[in-house]
C-alpha cells in the first residue's frame, strides 16, 4: 500500500460548523457590537445580523486567519452599516427596568459597573472607526496585534499607530470626563 505523502497535509481542513462558531463566538460578537457603537437597544439585532452573514459565508472561510479575526471583520462591517442607519431608527427607548443580579453581586457594584461601561462607551464614541476597531480588539478583546492588523486590513505598523492614537484620545477623554473603571 503506497500512499503519496503530503496529499493529506495539502488539503485544507473543513470550515467549522455554524453551531460551533455560534457557541464559541456569540459573546464576543455581542461585546464587539456594543463596543463598535451599536446602540444597546440594537445590539441583539445587530448580532443576529452578524450571524446571518456568518451562516451565509461560512463555507468560504478558508482558515487563512483566526476565526475570531474573521468574525470581527464581519462585526466591523455590520456595525458600520448599523451606525449609518441609526438615523432611521423606528423605536423609541423607554426608561430601562432595573437589572437583576443573580450572581450575588450587590446593587451598588452592578450600578458602578454599568456606569463604568457607559463611560467606556462614551470614550469609544470619540474614536474614528479605524482607531476604535484596533483599540477594541487589542485592549479589550486581547487579540494579538498581528491578528488585529489582519482583521482591520492594514499593515502591522499602521495598527500600532492607530492603537497609540486611540490610547491618547481615550486618555484625553478620561482626563476631561473622569476615570473609567470596570
């Protein structure tokens, strides 16, 4: 039985199943949509739109990049489109009901976390789309910078420059508006 060695290695692995992608990336997608400027009330719908795109394009995923960076690229495009459509909003927000905590977290801690998240969202709003994407991926999602550069489609040094500029803008916002803790 002679087998040609190397033919198995040349064959790319099959793309992951949609269920596997959803299970491993749902929380990441939700956080990314929030941090990329999709209004809180629309995050669920925007995340669903991301997974519709993932479902449609999953057979094309060749594994040339990490799954997380491929998914983030889709998040970037969906969030950008969502923000462009924001002026066509059809719903009016009502006062939110208070959040319940089930983890034993005190109400004061929950309020402090929510306020810190709101401040972080305000600080992120000051960044342009390119800087925001790099900052969110590198600082908040802890994605390696090489993968960040690939996800946003820029050279590595450009990604570092955007991160530097984003950090300076966030520091300036914090100095002007108060500290962000979460």
